[in-house]
C-alpha cells in the first residue's frame, strides 16, 4: 500500500512530520486510552517522540488504575492541552441520570481543562445501549422532550464543558431514528460535536477482496460520509471512533483502508471544507480521527509492546494517519 511506505518515513522522522502536518490544515488525531495498562502509560512517557503528531487524548478513567502522576504525564504526552475528552456521563435512570466520574477526576483531582464531555446512553446493569422503559430518547443519542431534557441534565453535571454526543450509525430505521436524533443534537447549543463509533474494515482480512469495499462496510452501511458532511456543516466537531477489532493484527491496515475509502467517497461527491472551499472536507480541523485500544486481548497493543508487536498497533495506526495527513492526496 502507498501509505505503508509513507508510514515508514513517518516512523523515521516523526518530529519533522509533526511540524509539517500541523502547518497543513487537516484532520486531528486523538488517542482513546480506555483500558490503558500501567505499563503502556509508562511506555508512552518513556518514548514520547514516537507519539509526535498526536493532537489529543480521550479518557475513560474508571477502566484503569493509573496513578495521578501517570495520568498527568499521559495527558501531557498525548497533547491533552489541545484536546482532552472525558468519557462518562452514562444515563442510568432519570432520578440521578449522569455519572461523570471521568470528567470530575480530570477537572477536579487533576485540575485539567477538559475540552469536551462525551456522553451517551447506557443502562444501570451493564452500560449497554438500550433505552429505558417508556424512554423519550433513542438508544445512545441524547435528546429532549417537553418533560425531560437530557442535554440540560448532562450540561448541569459538566459545567461549562461542551457536550459530545454518540451514535453507531447515521440512519433512520424504525424504531431507531439515530440520524434524526443526531440532527436534534447538532442543533442544540450545548453540543459541540458528535461521534460515530464503528468497526473499520481492511482488505487484508482473509476472505476480503482488494477490489473494493464490500456492500456491508461501515462507511456505506452507516452512512458515514453524510455524518461527516452534516456534522462539520453544522460547525460542530466530528469524531470518527475507529474501534479495535479482531484480528488485532489488522488494526492499522483497517484504519488505513477505511480512510482511503472515505477519502475516495468524499472526493467523488465533491465535498469541501466549509472553512476553505478549495480543500477537501477531510482537511477540516473539525474532523477528529480517534484511534482506540479498548477491547484488545493483548496488553501492549496500544503501544506496540505486545506479543503482536509494533505492526498494526495503535501506535502504528497513528503513524499511518500522520503520514496520510502530511503526504496523502485527499
């Protein structure tokens, strides 16, 4: 693949690439450290230069047991001063609906400035995305009615921090009207952005063809291009959360192949950056590529220190996207 060779250049000169890529307006790269292991945090801190080009960090504090010093180092190492997202505020019930432990930890215990509070619907038992009985909302997307306003409730728990909502598709299918509910959210003044979480796809997975994305791929089946276009068009931040998947040995490949396909679709549609009509929509600084390690089986998958090694780790995927941002044609 073209980006494979570009990635090798990126690994060899990460500091130079970071300087060049940040001079060129484009998407941002954020690392989701949900389920990070202590050894991975230490690895990042001892090898900060390898993470050059990262634009921020996404934190779910309850999933790990780092020390406060490790957390502060990690936030600094991954450029949390630019972008720091707290993940929590799961809706449990309408009596005490929001648990904001990550946001409270970051802003209170660590005195960090959180740039966005990621909030989505969960249930009391397993934080799964299933609605309450007689719910007014639709699965994981916040909404409001004349009797209950989830946006205001969430905002009251995170002070002045802007909200980021969540979905797993951008389609209206009865009874799951996520596109409509995301539209409501994008129109809400408390909401600064929206996240689409999905499993990326790679040509390298056994059985897949290299001739093109299959009909069930995430980009098409979730209507991802419309989600990107509408979110950025509403002057909101757009987060594409590339979930890790089995096999973990294909993560960076799947990130690259999926982004290549996104770029081709955006180009074919002629979508441009609202802030600069001469550039592709993917050059928008409101687009955030979120790379994640949760769900992995090997400790070290985040940093490339696991039994699977560097290739196709989250660090490898980061290098691929830094190279794409710097040299890619899109």
